[in-house]
């Protein structure tokens, strides 16, 4: 019997490395690369992400000697290879000979060669060509001892989320036919009586091509096209994976997601079952005043997609990126905090874009682990120090993050549904709410699991379940939330949750139609707040942007509005259901008020951080069989104390009670040592 893929990509430690592009460098530099990789403690590099045009400069003519040489050199240096399939960048000859594989945008313009990911996932020529190059690579390198992992394409959907060409249109209709069966079902689901847009048969359906951006399309059509587009890319992933599995059944397969604050281009929860390892790319944004929390949120979001297995941070930047308006360097020590925020939340590897900063090409000012200036740089010193830290933290490999007591539901489709048509408010989105709730809890040291709605059965494990801005929801989600309260748990639902069902149609009878049954309230009117206006509430709380006219059916009013047309009306309600409790928050509370509300709820439930610590210190616990590690990151500018005992893997120091954590520092405590 054939064995399935093994999880040997880490080599039993925490993987460390980055995108490695030897093709951009002389032989002398390549020789130096492996020496420097040794100094930095690099264990795994991603090779060949965009190299098809070099592997096959003309159709059928292969030049792979340099890749053979790269594999051998890396192997001699005991560095593993995460070999990318080079399908993120089709070669120039292919695009010249088959321009029909280039994606068409919604205004009807076909992409031109010179970018990346410009292809249409539905095109048969693309399918055939991409499968062919993947076959060549799998046959040539599948048995090389350095090969640890397959990396399909790169950030699928990043440059080709949608293709509106005729081939895609045909594929979309087949997808619709599978989803709805008959045109009558589709007409009902899409509400096509509106504007008389009824389709006489499925052949009449077109993608939501929109030469005029201002003209709204049917939100159900737009949402289905988003779903289809994610599925079309998923089919592409499956086609590459089928080749890899056939030829190299024991090499695990991944692809790098772009999971962060969102909005997302893929329905990740549908993709993860296809992957042996979930991998993510994450870069901090210079303008985000809450960078540290954003990293934690993104890492928690990825872990929500891979709760039972460690995952891989496939890309982050060792210093500045080159695609923001102002590309600020990281602060001293920030790279280490970023890395351990991901590791604490379940990453078994930290890889970067890229090993050596390029001198040419579209990313010539992007940082590299080896900067333009070379070794006498802060970047290099931090890169080397991080390699040593990750090596010291090797015992964490294979352990899992302890389950939190709080779950916040997340759903990529729900964000698409919100974005699919005009809404009562255009410059405020409920898709930000999971991150705001996460921040309220994170800033109090509390841990949150971000659970996709595809795994509702897991809600049984949580004491507090939050549906924050979950605009689209189905009956199963409603039932699962009601069940949480029914078994004595606490549920909190915010405004703009459960407004539409899976077809993107409003559920009538009072908002949030999908959830009002168990909330004991219904909302009569949605009342956006003018830009800049402040809403006053009882308790001295403040809100902005959003309010609602709430009618109480069977609940207690906890906080009322105090200003404007809603003065005296319910803003936050609570309903006790046996031992369970259900909250409804009808307004966009500011961070202070949201924090106080969650403080009250979590204190009532006795939910505590993994370890008591001073403010600004983040703690996460990873555990294995008989092992327990506390990963501690101090995001503050003052030293602090965390209440834990054990040995710091990074320094070897033993602490019997309070462990000091330097300002901006990291400790990893082996709690069983
Ligand atoms: C990623 C991409 C990399 C590189 C990097 C720069 O999105 O996968 O290839 O472009 O951004 O930050």
C-alpha cells in the first residue's frame, strides 16, 4: 500500500528561511548564499516561485541545470527545499502564443504579459500547460532528498481573483447548473423578479461584467460569481495537486494564502481540506496603529483554518516591503516579536520574502534577509539572532495551541455578501468587527479562537461564542448559536449579523432575521450615523457610525442610547436562557466601551489569560504529549512580569515564579522543565 504524504517539511524543528532566487545571482554569490544560510540557521527555502520562463525559455526546451545545482548545494548544506510550481508566472512565449489564457477584467480588458498570475483558471490551454510543467518538475525533483514540500503557484487569486472571459462565463454556467439544477431554482435564489431580470434558461447567465462601476448588479449574482471564482482557482489547485500526488505521493503539498484582516479573495475554509500544510503570507502595514494586534489576529485566523496541525508562515518581510505608499522599516526587535506571535499561535516555521534583496525587477527595494548593504546591518543581525531563537525553540515543533474559551465566528462568504451591492452604509463595514472584538480581548490578554462557520460543531467547546458582523448566516449557524446558549454558554451577536441568508436575500420580520428568534429582540430600522457624529450611551459609553431601532420581545435592556432620535431606546440587550445568556449589541461601540463590555462578560464567565502578566504582554500556550510551552511577547516599551515557572528555551534561565520579560522582548517558557 502506498503511504500518504508525511509531515516531514519541518525536519522536526521550527523551519526557518525564505524565498530563495539563486537565478538572479552569480555563481560566486550563490556559493556565499549557502554559507550565510548556515550562519543564519536557515533550514528551509522556497525555490522557483516565478522561474518557469527560465526553466523553459522556449516551448519544450528545458534549462534546469541551475536548479539541479541549487538542490544539490542546499542538500549538502542540510537545507530543505520547498519547491514551488512556477505557475504564478507563465513564460513570455506561452502568453504570446496563447494570449487567450490571459484573464479578462470586468470591463472586458484582457491582461497583458509582464505581470504575474495573469491567467484564467478555467482555460483548458492553461490547465494543460500548467499540468505539463508541474509534471516535468515533479518527475525530475520528486526523489531528490532535499525536497520537503510542494508550494503550488503563489498567492492564488492575488492577481487573478476573477476572470470574466467567455470561457469563464461558460464554466460559471456549469457551476451554477451544479448548484441550482434548474433555472427556476436559480431565479428564485437570485430574486430575479427585481428589474425583470428573470433568466429564461441558464445559457442566458453572464458573469457580472461591469464596464460602469457605479451601476449595481444583482448582489446574489455577484456573490455567486465570487464563490465560483474561488472554486475555479480551487480546481486549478486540485489539478496541480493531482499531478504532484500521482508522482510524489509522500511529499506534502501547500499553497500560500493571504489571510489577514481581509477582505479575502478565497473561501479559505473550502480550500484547507485540500492542503497537507496550511501556509500563509503576512506583512505588517506601516499605517496600522494596531500592528501587533493585527499580526495576532492574522495568526489566529490562520490557526482557525488549521486547528489540528501546525501551520507555516510562508512569507513575511525581514524589514520594509516595497508596495506601500511609505515603506517604513520594522522597528528594532519587531521581526522577533512578529515571528514569535506567529509561532505562539501555531506556526511551525517562519519564512520570509526573500533571502537576498534583489537589485533588479519590480521588487528591487523590498527588504531581504541579506540586505543590499550586506552583513554589517541591523537586518542581518536580527535575522541571525532569530535563526538562533527558532532553533532554541525547536521543542515547540508539532505541539498545538491550547484551545481558547472564546470563539469568534468568521466567514469569507459573509464579507463578499456585504460587498456585493449597495448597503445602508458604504464607508463602514461589518467585516472589521471580528478584528475589533479580537482587539478588545487581546488587549486584555485574553485568547480567542477564530472559528470558520464551516466548523460549527466545534462551538460545543466554547464558553463564549461571538457572531460579530456576520452579515450572511444560515439556519444551521442560527441553530448552533441557540444551542450554545441552550447548554448554558454565552452568545454575543453584534449589529449587521444574520441579515441575509445563503442566497444573499434579506430575512424579513425584523433584523437580524436569522438570529432574532434566540436574541429576544428585533430591529425595526437601521440608522447609520453621520460621519464624525458621536452617539452617547448610558455608562458614559460612546459609539459611532451605526445605530438601530431595537424592539425588545423577551430580553433585558442593559444599556440605552442617550442622544439623538434614539434617546432612551435599547442599545445593548441581554436574555437569560436557563443557565445560558445571549447578548445583542446594536451599535458600533468605540474600543473603550467594547472593551468594558467584554471585560464584564468574560469576568462573569471566569475567563482568564493563559498566564497572568503585566499590560502589553501577550501569552499563548502550546502543548503536546507531556509538554507545555508558554510563548510570551512583550509589545510594550516597559519591562514586565509574567506569572509562570520553568525554563526559558531562548536563554536557558530558570524562573520559579514571576518571569521578567524585557520591553519589546520574547520568552518561551518550557513549563514542564
Ligand atoms: C507577496 C508575494 C511575494 C512578494 C511579496 C512582497 O505577496 O507572494 O512574491 O511579492 O509579496 O512583499
